[in-house]
C-alpha cells in the first residue's frame, strides 16, 4: 500500500480512538457518547491522514 492509504488509516484509527475514549469516559448513556466521540475522532483522523498523505506526496514529488 502506498501513501494513498494514509487518509483511510487516519479515519479508522481516529474512529477507534474516539469510540474507546467516549465509552470509557462516560458512565451515563455511554453509547451516545461513544458514537459522537467516534465521529469527531474519525473527522480528526481523516484530516490528519490527508495531511500526512499531502506531505509525503509533496516530498516524493520534490525528489
């Protein structure tokens, strides 16, 4: 897999981290908290993955 997989990896990792954080940090309606935090984590992970992809592509094109 080339560097094009970074956004997908970021999306999955962010969603998983958000789910775990929301589930473990809430004792009232934990499922709602986990779903909401997973969505926010997925967006942040997608952004981080897209940034990583952009930086690796820019570096590869420069060489």
